[in-house]
C-alpha cells in the first residue's frame, strides 16, 4: 500500500499542469490520501492544495481561458471560490472584457458573495470592546481578543496557568455561558 501511495504522490509532484494536477489530487483524496500528505510531498501549504482541489468545479469555458492564457492560475483560484456556475462565468467574462488583474478579481468575487460577504460593515468599536470585556469580567485570569475580517470573526481567549488553574476558569466560563442560554 505504501508503494502505491508514494507512486500516486510522485505522479502529482511530476505533473506541471495545475488542472491535471488538481484532478490527480482529487483522485488521491478519494483513495484515502490526506491533503496534508499531498501538501507535504509537493512542498506546498494545505491551503494551496485546497485551491487546487476547488479548480475541479470550474466550468470548461473558464478552464479553456486558462489554457488560452487569457486568465491566470490566480484568477482561477479566486473564481473557484464561488459556488454558482453562473457567478463564475459572470466573473470570468468581466475579467476578460475589462482586463481585471488577479487582486481585483479577488475583490470582485468577494463582492458577489461567498456566503454573506455582501455586508461591508464591521461591528462597532463599542460592541467589540464589550465582547472582549465579557470574558475578563468572568475572571481576571482571562485575556481575550476579537478579530473580524470580511470572511469570519474569531474570539480568542487565553488563560495562563496549569490544569488546576485553567480548569477553574473554564468552569466559570461554562457556567456564565449556560446562564446566557
């Protein structure tokens, strides 16, 4: 089995065409090879492997644009983030007709909406501060930070100390969260 995996990974590594490489990656994943293994073999990030996998959902007209050298691989990566084929083709046509560079394609894709990206407003500073303060009010040992981007929001809490100390603080957090339910 190990020989087969090595052979599959080597064929992916040897392939220079990113579209064919993406199909080989999809096939490898179907065979049970993890994307992380593939990334390691290719000396790429797991994110890059995900981008390659997404290329398989692009319509043929867009793939042909890549082979015709009318759009770049970067364009393909951005367009493949869209979920609807009609949106993909619309962006492709705009890229071609207006000669849109890769970085502007990313903005165009985001404006069309991956999920609910169409609202361009972050939460207010007041709400941001209230959320960060919420955890420190539970216990002084907690530090927290809120990070919000166009694609996600993340609350990070940090509790310094060993298991005994952090277990007590985590129990307090659990109790506070249960009160709010």
